């Protein structure tokens, strides 16, 4: 059985709903799995550095199941949302931050909710990687962690076993996303119905990581994004794109990067690889079949781009997320 740790940071004013929500949804996913005759997937525990943490001026309190020092190994760590004094929160929770860093290095995956990204970044785990947090704290975050590729337009990021989400109650979408990743699509749909969380198919499929990048005001870039997404199976050059939208190459690049945070080439790669990931998760297609579907003809090039974005080879990814395909 896998182990899920929902951490309970020290500090006044931290967010209780993201702790309770994560605990309830994963517990229900476990129950649903048990009802269908399978073994529960996770042992779920709350863990912290204090025996009790107060919330909302003592109106509520949380008593973690265990101290983090008692947990040598876990499989998934969820960091809840913090209060608004981030520097103080990071300082007060250094033991917890060190523990999170250690768990990731020993193979655990880490998910941060909203401003929990401040603890994730303090652990050094998203330097040079994509990370999302609440848009309202972007300036503070960038100031504290300039090495992180902050993507505040993204609802969810998923990179190298680290998941982050934008903020507030959108954390429910992240939890459903994780349920689909760890359990299966059916369990995620069930949980979305029980907890009445809107389950937009696009937000859980190939383009979820890109959906938020359309919150900019450049209509030409939006049209270019839609065109890239509609031509998954084709190779599209930046020259062709800029010509199609009657914009000079350099100006096209500049506007695209300003609007999305990616070059057109990077954006195209991410769309293609996200589509490939979904195919590996949900079908029995071979690496070659998926590769051709997303517009690659060179296996070596496809493997390199896939590994660059996911941290895994296509075969390893399929093995991890689609046991049926491997059994076949």
C-alpha cells in the first residue's frame, strides 16, 4: 500500500480547507476502490512538527496523526495553502521543508496547494521548473524565488513528480487530477460527482497545463495556440506560423513569449508531449504509434523531448501510469 502524507505546517492563519478537502477526497477514493473489491491504494496521514496547530484564532485546530520525524518514507506529499506572511511561514517550518526535500530525493512525489508553493520553492525543488501559485502573490513569490519558472496563469502544473496549483478552491481540481493520476479515470469521475466538483474534461486531459496560458489579451497569439493544438500530428515551423498570421518572425516570437511564457517551439512540444502522455495513460498504443500521432518521425528525437519534459522515457512513463498496457 502507498503512503500519502498531508503536511500540517506551523503558523497562525494557514488554510484549513485545503487540508480537510485533500483528506476527504482521497479517503473517499480509497473507499470507492475498496467497494469495488480492490485494496485501498493509500494509507493517509496528517503529519507535522507540532502536536496541535490552531486555525482562525483558535476556532479550529488540527492534531496531526504523526510527527514527520516518525515517517521515513512516503509516496505522495501534499502541502496545503499557507497564511500571508510567507517569509515567516518558511522560517517557522524549516524542519518540515527539509523533510519534504528529503522525501522527494527518496522518490516521493510532491503536490503544493496555492501558497504552499512557497514551502516547495524554499526546499529548492522547483528551481528551473514550472510552478504555479495564487496570482495575487506572484510578485512576492518571484522576489523570494527568482530561479523558479512561475506560471501563475496555469491552473495545474505537472513536472518531474511535482504538482502545483493556482490557488484558492481550485485546489479541488488538483486533488481530482491526482486521483486520476494515482487511481484511475473512473475513480476521479466518481469523486467529482460525490463532491460536486466540476470536472471539465479539458482540465484533466492533454491541455490542462496549457489552458491558463490563454488568459492573456493577444488574440493573434490565441489563434496561433489554437492552430498549434489542432495540428498535433504535423510539424509546424515558426516561419509558417508567423506567415500564416501575417506577422514578422521576430515580432511573432516576441508576442508569443510575452503572452504565454513559452517560445512557439516550446509550446508546440508541450502540447504534443501532453497528448502523448495521455495516450500512454489511456491506451495500449505502442511508443511508435503515439510518436507518429503527435507529429514525430524520429524515435530518438521523440524520446529526448519526452524525457526533457517528463523526466522519464516514454516506456517508463507508460509502465508507471498504464499497467494494463504493460500487461498486454
